[in-house]
């Protein structure tokens, strides 16, 4: 068993497509909480965000969808390529169905690209964006490995690919039992969906119009680098992420003390605490109650010069 069973709601997002999602809300019953929507990466699902939920669900309604193609959501459609914009359309339909008027997007990896696509559309409901593990350019960082990775999925399944690439994804941070959990979870993904996502990577050179992202945005990146880089080390250069971040007017860069690419997985408490602090700052500034400067949470530090 991968993890304790979680109740999932099902939403129709097309004539033949459904989106599954978990919802966690432990806010005061008399309050009207904002919604936090969390978007996962390739071969993942809603369960990866469970360590984050205690940090966020006390003050917010936390919605964790399975992106289409993964988890309990519908498979990717046959006969046509599925694009970042298609996943973004699904999330727009989810937000509309929830009736959420104020949403904070939290995302990692593939989900971060989907979140950026949504933010570039400037929907009226988007209050903030947190990207925990964002590649400045998927093409530059992962493109050279795509054919090798596709061949591994075709030869040994998603589990073989997950096992082969796990050290470069997680670094030395997780114990063997955690790595085994991740491998088994990712192995559940349909090979066709994983290959379709991998085939997208060489054509993704970062968000096409980051200047259009108007909401407050927090980039969380790994500040580690002391450990020896392993094969398929997916950590982006901090300078590359900074160049992307600087193209977004209302954004800042925060460093998590980690030696991994997938910091949302390896350091969930530090990332979630930083995210909760950032969202609280955004909300207090928006309603004019405090207007205090954002203070980095324990376990992370801010980039020099950020406000």
C-alpha cells in the first residue's frame, strides 16, 4: 500500500474526462478561507502533498488534484498531444467548479509549468504563486536525457525509470524507506502518460511570457550543493532561476537548505512553512491589516536584495 486511502472528489472537465482531487479544510467554521491549489509533477499525484497539509489547511481550504493522466484522473487523450495549456484549462475548470474567488497556487516540477501558464493568463481569482522546484528551462536541464529516459520507460517501465533517476531527483536527503515509497508511487503512473510528458520537455524553454505574471510570486530553490552531483542531477543553476524570477515584477527568491532538486518532496516542512508565511504576508498586505515585510520561515533564507 502506497499510503492510507484518501477520499477523492471527481469533477468532469470535458465530455470524456474527469479530474480527481482531495480537499482538506481545518479552518475555523465561521471563517471564509482562501483556497490553496497544489499541482504535482510527472508520475505523481495528490498524495505527494500530504506532509504540506498540516501547515496550510488550518487557515485555508487545500485542494490537491491529480493532474490529468495521473492518479485517479482520466488518462491523457489518445490521438493528440496534451499540452501545458490543456492541464491549465483543467485547473481553471476545477477552480470555477469550486466557486473559489481567491486562490493561491502552489506547484512543483510539471505542475510549476502549469501554474505559470495559469498565472500568465491573469485570472481574477489568482492571489499568489509559489513554485517549489521550478526549472528555468526544462529543455536545457532535462532535454539531453529525454531519449534515454523514454527508452528506459519502454524497456523497464515507469518503475525502472523512477529508480534510475531517483538519486538525481532527491539527492541524499531521504532514507531508503522514503525512496522506496516514491518509487512505488511513481510506478503506478501509466507509461504512456510519462512518455508523453517526457516528450514535451525538449520544447519547454520556461514560461513563454513570465512578464505577464502579475500576482505575488515566490520561487523556492535548493541552496545546497555540497554533495557530489549524481547521474541525472536535475538541480537547476540558481543563476538561471534568478534570471527567470527577475522577469516577474512582483516576485522573490527564497533558498531552502537542501541538496536536492525536488525540494517539495525532500524538505516539505521547510517549504510548506515558507509558503504559509508568504501567503499570510500576501493576504495581510492585500487587506491592509499589517503591511509588514515578508520574513522567511525557519529552514529557508531569502536571496540577498529581495524585499
